C-alpha cells in the first residue's frame, strides 16, 4: 500500500515511572493493592512529509491484576518495569508506517509475542510473565502512538478511525465467527461501530471493594481522615452515585451473597439505580454463581432486579479453562473482562456463552477498539472498566467509553483510591477526576490527539528511566 501524507512512524520514546500509593487498600482476588507504579510514555512520531509530534500514554502497572500468583510481588513488579524498558527500545526500532491502528496492530501481533518469548526464555517456569502483563506494559506505548497520530495530523484521534485517515478496512484486522457472513467487516472501519459524536457526560460506576466499609460496623479504626468519604453511604451522598460495582470473593458463597444483599439494601435505600457483581476470576464452577443469583432472585427480588450484569467470575485463560457459562448468562448478562485480551478471545467467549465484553484501555487502545468492533458486529454488549486510572491514564479511559454505546456509563474509581495523585491534571480537567450527580464530565477534553492539554498541566516529571532514539522535540 502506497504511503500517504498522514502516515507516521515512531522515531523516539521516553519512559517514566510514577509511583502512587492508595489511600485505602484495594483487593484483587487473593491479593491486596496498596501502591502502584504508573508507566508514562512520550513517543515522537514523524509524518511522511517530515512533520513531527509527541504523543503521551500512561497505564498503571497493577501487578496483582495483571499477574496473579505466588511469585513474590517484588519479583513481578521488577519484571514489569524491565519489560517496559525492553518495549521502549523495540517501539523506537519498529519500522512499520501507517495509521496508529495499523502500527499498533502490527506491533501487538508480531513484535510483542516475540519480545515476551525472549523475556521469558531465561525465567523459570513459575516466573514467566503472562500475556496480560505484557499487554498492560505495551498499552502506555500504544496510547502514546494514538495520541501522537492525532497530534501530528492536527485532529482529535477519534476522528481518524475512518477514511481517508485509515485506509485498511476491518477485514484486515478481524475475522467473523463461523455463524456470521464472511464479509461483515469488508468496507467497514472502527468509526462504523463508534458513536458519531462522543458523550460529554457519563454515568459513573463506583467500586465497592472487598475491604471497603459499607457502614460503621465495618470500620477498623485505621481509615484515612483526609476529607474524602470512607463509608459507602457517604460516597453515595457526596457523589450522587447511581451505580455500584460490588467486588466479591468467588470462593465463599455465604460471604458473597450477604455482601450483595447488604450493598443492595443500601443501594435501594439511597435510590441507586444499578448494581453489578464482580467475582474476581476465582470461581471454577458456574453452579456457584447460579446458586447466588437464584437465591437473590427468590429472596431479594428488588436487589436482583437492579443487578445489571455479572463480571468475569471464571479464570483468565479461556484456552486453559473453556468453561461453558450459558447457565449464568441465561440469568444475567455475563461480561468478559480479564479474559478479553483481544477479539479472538472475545470470539471464543461468545462460543462458551458469554454475552458481553468489558473493555480496558490498559490492554492497548488498539486491542480495545478492535474487540469493540468485533463484539458489536456479533451482538455482544459493551462496558468500559477501570484499572483505577489516575493522572493521564484517566483521559483515554473515559474517551473510549464516551465514543462507545456502553451498556451503562463507565467504571471510574481513581477518586476513591488515590484522589490526590491527579491533582495537577484535575486543575485543568475537574470534571473527570470527580463525580458529581453520579456522572463524570468530559467537556474539558478538547483539541487534537486525546485532548490532554498538557501545556496547561503543571506536573513535574522525574528523569526518564530510559530514552530511545533522539531527544524528543519539546
């Protein structure tokens, strides 16, 4: 395919690590998160006519979510940081040209598996980095690429997922399911599955973590006194919440049921409209979830009525755990999350009975967009879920949800777990780092690329941990 003026290639990267501590702990499965390192990437791209621009991307490297297991936390954390440095060099050397979606897809399909295999080759069997962790490390670079593409072409990035910007149609990236017409992606581009205009306000889902205090009986005495709520009822009142995501254990049915009931009763008392249940990937038998749902339906029908969907009860890897889940999805919509690495996993999930996909920008925007297109073409519902995205990471996270017809709003919880981390960004974008009337407000996001308005954000960065290619242009 001939080069066109708007095509780009990567010519330099800088990688930064920004540590953040939580104000309260966040439980992931069998582990608890109390701090996170955010990978921030500056990527310089050059257009076919020589014009250059810097794009930025950021992702929290949430070790407990991307790499669960018995390997010590420090070893997993160190491996993620080192793999990010490997990716910085690889992206700078990557010679692919074209649209950001084309370059991102080529890197994820060809380079990322090779780099992960090389990285794991010298690691013991119990210490090999999983694919999800590799995707999360890659996502900061992929986000920077999409931002840079819009900036160098002086247009909002989401306006470029159509012709004439993107010449290849979706048949280059996707294959339909066996029960669909072979040509459903021919001539279609991501814009055909996105909203024609983004929503400026989104209903915000609040995360009720497994360690969060629902009422005063659950206070431990070590809660922060920082002006932000602690009790769920206070969060609901202050932020006007209308939707609650309830983290469950997945291995203690009595606790899970009572947790749903207690949160559900508080939701009904405070006019909350919707609940969802997240079983944290620890369930091995659909009967576990079915029993809880049926009991809730029979004993607490009002709570069951506002349970909008169920999120990822079962283990991450569908190839290793091909569990048929029709009994669950017959009762409530069932959404892939951790398993939805890419559109191929979404296709396999549909075969097994899943009915929706929870997208995350932390698994690359390229992958999220392609998974969204595949899902929409095959009648699956969509949500956009959070990895507790602070600082810059919050902006593309919310933009993805604003451009999709999600089942209901967007999960956003950085204001719960590290509200002070985003103070410089919140000075420019107050509506996306706080929830008011149960919503987030994206109206401050404007301009080319992702509309970060970086020149207005007064954040001092540490020295880069690695710099590849020539010095960025700023």
